[in-house]
């Protein structure tokens, strides 16, 4: 058997050379069959068949909005990502209509990656074959945990056994990359139970793993339960031990820790993979602060320093078709854009090149002093001409990075 090799590093590889045009599309499908208690994404509870009219109206509005992006010639985007909500809850006949539109407005020959998020309960042969036929090459399956009682804490409704079934269905249909999304530090989780979850993930050998510690988002039922003392969050020092353990186990199992909470299976010498290996290109696009356009209620967009978001309201989204109402417009000046880009690049384990810092951060910028202070306390380090989070800095990554905004 070939030994896994280190995935080709991003060092010296400029993945996103076009800095002016949209390189990614994000489509938001706002339906879920149940609201998980930790979730603060915009979605509404729906069933695949009971609200057919609503799904049709949404699809019509999404298609109208997508057609506004067609600027005479097809868009040369590198990635499409369909998130939610639960995109796999949308009926196949509506997917047909969306694919037809995408084939009209996107030059698929320039597309490197087409991802759809999936709930294990809604992955079917029919849908996966339809996806594969239409260029989808990555499925991101929300597993979160394989422990039924931890799923219950999250009020996440799926049978853990259906995760492997969903992966098999997707692979048999010809979907090349499978992502598994996990959560750790779930109330009542122990180190043993974390290990059991990691065993289950590694048995399945996904191409990519996201593993985030549980966040208590404001105004979610889970946060309310915590505030009422009905559940106890995992203590900070245990959460840190858990994160360390996740890093160790996934690294030992041949996964490349390329972003704070993301791992890609290392490539084999005989594999014909792009330069970014099994990493998720659409997320790399975000972390490189490239341009993308979002469609659907609550979808965000970023174009050359301009940021905005579609109103998170399905009724108004449908009424506003083809141009939906938007909120949170923001234009970042150069100084702030550099801060934001620095912050995003530092999420990557390889960090940001010192050449980039020299080119974009003037000598007079106070960020040089902040970087020095963070290096002095061993939160940041320079390795191979890249500034990056230290192993210690990783555990408080968000707070460290925020100082450089
Ligand atoms: S399935 Fe995903 S989007 Fe829907 S409620 Fe659960 S976490 Fe939120």
C-alpha cells in the first residue's frame, strides 16, 4: 500500500489569482425537516412533499435571482456551494430546474468543485445520481456525532447508522469527495465518548472532516437550556483537551490539519488530485477572502470589499424576486480589508507569507507591533517564512486573530 504523503502545501501556490471577479457561488436552500437546537442558520421547518407550493415558489425566485448574475457570457467561477438549511430536502424536480439554470449561467469547464450539504436522512440514490450527472463532486454530510444520546442533546434528528449508508449511496453514484461534519464538546460528552465518535469517523474514511467545538449561539434553544441550568457546558480546560485529542487522532490517522477546524485526507502518490488535494476549495476561497456571490434568503456575498446579505425571510425573498431585499451592506476600506484578509489567512495552519505581510501592511501600521506582542507570548510564530498560529495559539485562535483585525 502506498504511504500517504503530505498534501501539496499552499506555500507558494496562489490558488485564487483572479482578484476582481466572482470565483464562487453560494446557494442557500432554507428548508429543514426539524430545527436542531444549536442552530442559528436561517431555515424554516418544511417537509419534502407537504409544502410543495412553497418549494416551487422558492425555486422560481432562486432561478430568477441566479439569472440576474448572467452577464452576457457564462460566469467562470471555480466553485459552487449549496448550503442550508438542508439542500437535500428539496425535491428532485426542483433540483432539475436549478441545475438547468446553473448550466445556462455558469461555464462548467472552469468549475473545480461543486458541493452540496446533505442530511444523512435525505440522501437518496435518485438525488445523488442527479447530482453526479450535473457536476456535483463533493457532498458535505452533517453527522455531528455517532452517539444517539449526544444527538439528542443537540436535538439533531437522524439515525447515526444512516451516515455510512448516505456515504455509500453518494460514492456509488460517483460523487468524488465526501466531507463529514462533526461537533465536539457536546454537554455530557466524555473523552471516551469523543474517542468513540472519532473511531466511527475514521472507520468511514471520509475525504474531509470538519470538527468544531459546540458554540452556544444567542437565542437558540440550546443556549436557553444552558441559561436555565438544564444542561452543563463542557468545562473550558476539558474542551481544550478534547480539541487537542481531535488534532492528535486525526493527524495520526493521516489527515492534514489545514485550518483550525478542518482536516483533509492526505493524498497518495498515485492519486490524480488537484494541487489543493482533498481540501475544500470553496472554503479556501473564503479564507483567501476571494469574491463570491450568494443567492437565496440570508445568503451573503463579497465583491471587492463590498459585503451584503439577502434578507433572511423566505416570504420577502419570494416577493422581491428577481432582486431580493438585502441588508448589512458594508464597504471595507483598504486598511480594514487587509485586517480582514490577514484574519482569514491566519485561520489556515500554513498561515500567511511574510512577503504578503511586507507587501500589504505598511511599516507604520500598528499591526506590526501586535504581531510582535503575539509572537512574544508564543501565540504566533514564523515558520518557513510564514506567520502562523502556534500550537498554543490554536486553542484561542479566534481571540488571537481578532487582535489583528
Ligand atoms: S439541519 Fe442544519 S441548518 Fe437545519 S436546523 Fe439542523 S443544523 Fe440548522
